[in-house]
């Protein structure tokens, strides 16, 4: 979607991992209903809430879904499509390509693609489980007709891969809710963050892509400047860096996206790997 107020294009996406992320971590989890229920929460509770939220805010989104999740919860996937959202590929099982042979990786890609398209999805985007690539991932995406990937972390703006006709929509763990809320019995050292903390992180990243004072694009944390408007770190520390005057304070010009952020709280987001991550933005013009 396009945030015209801030001159940004923004993707809101969710990874509907459901039970597969737990089985992918440890196949023995398939026999642990309590552990699996953390994943079942996604299609059972979170997706209907998210679809209702997106409908009320008139926001389009992309749901990346493993094929086996679509096989287990076809009705939910059909509801996502019926609501007009995009379906993206997220593996067959939730297994990192780094743990697969090239033949296994292609088999995962084909089986997932077949499953998602059988439910009516036109699938052209790929998000790897674990956001990781093997040396052959781009070759496979090209061979099977994908047009974009959303996996790498080397930029804050979309770009086309130099070696393949695949557009990359960059991601980062900061913009994913899983690192902030993920919890399992095997990792009690992980701290569960408050929604307010995560919202502040996301707002800083979003503002970092659209400094109100200059044309500089930065993902660095924003700092408040003396006039109560926000600017990038360069503008705040070096007034001469600014190439255009202050814009309206972001507090008075909150975009539809930022107004959408507060409801994406713990009770609404699945926090079981339905991710609000991978929101990227790029200054237009
Ligand atoms: Zn995932």
C-alpha cells in the first residue's frame, strides 16, 4: 500500500506459521498438543481478528503461508484470499533451506506452490522459513516463476537482484514481532516485551525511512530535534545537513499506517509467528 502522506510505499505482511514452526523446530512437537496449541492460535483466533482489523482500516496485506498449514487450515487461507489479500509462499514445511539439499528445497517449493494455488492463490512472492537462502534459492525462484523475495536484510528499500530477475523486499528482525514476543519452554531467558516497546521500535524504523527534514534515507533510530519535529540523526546533530525545511510534526500528521499500529497488539497479533514484520518503506521521488 502507499502512504502518500509520508511518501512511502509500505508492505504489511504476516507469516502464518501455525503448528508448522513448532514441528519444524522439533518433529517431536507433533506429539505435544500443548506446544502445538501455540501455533493453532494463529489460524484459530488471530487470523480472523487480523482480517477484521485490516477490513476496518481498509489495509491490504500479504500472508506468507507454509503449504502444510494451508493443507491443515484451507478455510482460513480461503478467507484470506476472499478478503482480497495476497498469498505468499513460506515453504511446504517450515524448514530452513539451509537444512535441505537442493532437490529437497525444490520439492518444498513445488509442493507449497501446488497447495497454495490449489486454493486459488496467485503466488509470486517467497519468504523463506527463517528468512534464509541457500546457494540455489534464487535459481529455484526464477525457475518456478516467482517475481519477488522478502528475505534479505541488506537494504531498507526494494531492489532487483543483480543476477536474477527477482525483486527483493528487504526485512529485518526489528520489524518482526516474533523476536520481541516469541517464547518457548526451551528458552526461558527470552524476555517478552510490552506492546508499547515494540510499537516504539516500529515507529522509529518507519520514521527513519522518511526523515521530515532531508532527503537522506536512514534506518538509524530517530531523535527528536529542538523544534519538536523529528529528523534523522544527521539532521539533528548537524543542521547544515538538512536540505529542505521542517515538515509538519509527525504527531499531527500520523499516517493511516501509524494509526493502524496501535491495534496490532498482543491480543490481536498471533505472536506465534504471524509476523507483522517485513514492513519496508521507500521514499518516493
Ligand atoms: Zn515462518
